[in-house]
C-alpha cells in the first residue's frame, strides 16, 4: 500500500489505538461505498495500486468487489499478513452457478500463528462486516449486527450463505484455490466492459452502516429501486431516476448528474 495512513483516515481509523486487521475489515466495509459508476459511464476500471488509492482513498469514491478487496488486500499485506485472492461465482438471483462468470473476488487471510480467515468487503449490500474462519462449517452461524452467515460445501466449492426470512440462501461459491493477478484482470475486464454485464448496462450503489443497516439503489431488475435493508426486513420502492444524484450524495458520492438518457454522467 502506498499511503497506509491516508487509507486509515479514509476508513475513519487514523489516530485510534486498536486498528487490528479485523477492525480494519469492519471499518472498510462500513466506510467506503459500493458502486459501479465508472463502468456504468463506459470507463474501464483500473486495478493498479495507484488508481485504487487515488479513486477510493484520495478522491473518496467507492468501487466494486475487485477494487474493494484488492485495496483491503494491500492494507493487510502492509501489516504483514498473507493474503490469497480467489475468484467466486455469484449465486444471488437464482441462476445456476455454471451460468455465472467468475465475477467476484474473495480473500483468504493467514495470520502469523496459522489461523486462516475468509475476508470480503466487496459484496455490495450483502458483504461480510467482519472476517469469518475460512472453510466449511454448516453448524456454525456467524452473527454480524443481526445478519447471519455460514459456509457450506457444494462439490468442489465453498459457498457463503446468508439467512433471511425464508431460510438460508446462497451468496456466492468459489473453489478455494488462489488465482494469479492476470486471472483477476481478465475477470475485471469482462465485468466492466462486456455489454451483457449488469455493471455496464445497469447502476448499483450501496452503503453499509455501522449499526447494521444497509441502503442501496439499483436498476438491475428494471425500474430504479431504492432499498432500506435490515436483518428483520427490506423496504423497497420504485423511484424516478431523478433521485439518483441525491441518493449518491447521501452515500458520500457527490458531483454526479443525470444525462438526457437517464444515465449518470
């Protein structure tokens, strides 16, 4: 990481005395928005360290999974931890795993004493707030501010699940093998440039609050939805696209406007 102090300030930890890496994970997840404003506007997403820190730290923007988790990985490596990136297939939405690209990034983090953790600050409005032990354990439920997670096995994949009103549902699945940076770059390029990618044809932005609440806007399913999410339920309403700049500003993403075509400029 090029400027660790600036990163700590961005996630509101600079000057504190308890910046363990788990604290950093939680602070990152609740400080930096999830958004696809670059790919939505036709701007390819760069994953170089310089561009990650410029965009998400200095310019106080957000990003999507590749950006979030690579930025976190660089901070954890700065602290001396071993970090291994792994590509996952998103399962939210009901499509079979084989119909989904390797479009998500997760991290395996190993501490000096050998403890191994599953870290992920980049899954939009459903990400882990804190790291969880790595590997399958369907009998162990990880409660995080009212949200429940667990990891199960499904063939060769580990599957992160979350529990809602209808029981356990899959979030994403991944083969627990580290990938090289070129594989991450290829997946990122598909996500941010392919016309069939929802990160290109659609808009999504979300924030995770420190009290467990989540807020999001998205048009991935058609008309713009404005969502308020809590462990006990979701409130969603269809809104005109004219609310987008205001909602983005509420999420800490100021300076964006709508074009005549209804897309963010």
